[in-house]
C-alpha cells in the first residue's frame, strides 16, 4: 500500500523497527522508528485493522498492490516470449522473472520515496513479498499455460489475451489467503 502515515510507538514496545523510513518531525512529534517516553501514544501500525478497514479489506488492498506489480512484469515477459516464439517454459520463466522485478519495485518504491535506502527497504519487505509474488506467479503461469496463452502464435491472438485475462484473477485468488496469513503474522507489512 503506498499511502504515507506517521504513527507513534507505544510505551511498552521499546525500540520498534517500523517499516517506514524516518521522516522529519516537529519538535514534539515522533515517528514510529524510535521510542520516546515523553510522548507516549498508541502504535496502531501493526494492528492490521488500523488503516480504517477490516483485515479482509487490508488483505484485498495488499493483494491488489502485489497483483499490480506482478501483472506488469508478467505481461511484458509473456509479450516478449510469445513475440520471439520462445517455448512455453522459457516464456513463463521470463514472465516470472519480470513479474518479480516489477513486483519488488512497486513494493520498494514507496519506501524509498519516504527516504529509506534501497537495501533497507528490501530488508523490510523481501520475505512477505517473495512469498506473495511466488504464489501469485505460480497461479498466473499455471492458468496461462493451461488456457494456452503462452503458446499463442502472437500477442494479437485472442488466446494470448484470454490467457492473460484469466491469469490475473487466478493470481489474486491464490495470493489473497497467503497475504491474509502473512499480514496476520506481521510477516508482510501493510505500509507499502
């Protein structure tokens, strides 16, 4: 999720590594990456319903965000593979690699924009994103392969577009429960 917000640590949380980069704060304002006893406030950041919605809404939003990143790389990889006449396995490998690249980039960019370094941002989200993207890419490629999109003669063939159109909801449906589990256990952070 790409919204920005500042939340405060709870007095009982001690030092808490938040997934947001520190922002410049007013003298009396503190961000969620350090604990300041003088200004205790609830740290609702990891309460999962803290973004004004239910756990289901948060999961849906996180899954759609992941799908957006995967869909970009997946489409480019499929288009290149089909256009070059690569075999289905090479096409799916290319689509998966580009799906990971664009999925990670879409997840990393909001954190980097907030001031995090690329390495620190990657450490923050790599595990949750890797699991989510893996499940999503598997479901998308499995569907596209069985529909025949990766074996289409060209990207102008209806089979290519039908395969891609069915792969997107398949990826969403497969990744949604995984993202719910990841968010519930704070493996995936809801802040990007």
